[in-house]
C-alpha cells in the first residue's frame, strides 16, 4: 500500500490559513459576524490538525 501524499503542499497549507483566519476574526468588531468567524477559524485549525496527523510519519497502518 502506497503512502498518500498531498497533491500540492502550497494548496494544503491549512495551518497558515487557520492562523490567518483567526487573526482576521480577532480584528473584527464584537458581534455575531466575529463569533462566526472565530468558530470557522477554530474548525479550520481542527481540520489542519487532523490533516497533519493523517499524513504524519507517526501514523502507521496496522500489521
């Protein structure tokens, strides 16, 4: 079974996107739009963490 590799590293830089989304959300004025932006930034961070785990060298298939 071959190891899956992301198609393009630049396209998969979810950590940078999550950091940028969080920074933009923090600059917004308090209100419902900011709350939603913070929630989306957190979801993006969780997605980045999951993606990094799935493609890490620590994750090995069962023998």
